[in-house]
């Protein structure tokens, strides 16, 4: 087998692995996005942090203090749970008692 044939096979296999990896990544992202969107639809004002984690199926990717510069929550917001997927994020705002105040979803395309 010649060097050119061997090199062509290596390139074809490498391209195949890259395409396969990209397809798996895209599928996992789609599944996660669908799961998080369905969870957000189910979350209701007054739900507990535990209920939110149960609905999303995982702990939040990030937990931050509530930044409320426009006083939308009038000082009642204490913590925000953030869930991320490619070009999307879901946020759930909690009061000092750990109950849902509000929720949101943002997409960047």
C-alpha cells in the first residue's frame, strides 16, 4: 500500500471522526435545550430550589447573587440559578426563603 493511499485513509477517518463528534455534540445540545425548556415551562412561582433542580434534572451550572439594579423585585430577590446550553441560558430567581420569584430564557443567535 502506497503512502498516498495510507494518507488518504487517515484523512478520511479523521474527517469521519470529526463529523461523528460534531453530530454527537449537536444531538446532546438539542436534548439538553429541550429538557431545560420543558423544565422552565413547568417551574411555577413559589416552587422550591429542590423542585427546580428536580425538574431540570441537574444542579445549576452557576449560582449567583441577585443583581437587581432596576429594583424589579423590590429587594426580594436573593439568588439566581443559571442553566446553560449552546447559545442559550435559563435563569430562575429565588426569594430569601428559597422560593421561585421569576424565571426566564434567553437565546443568542
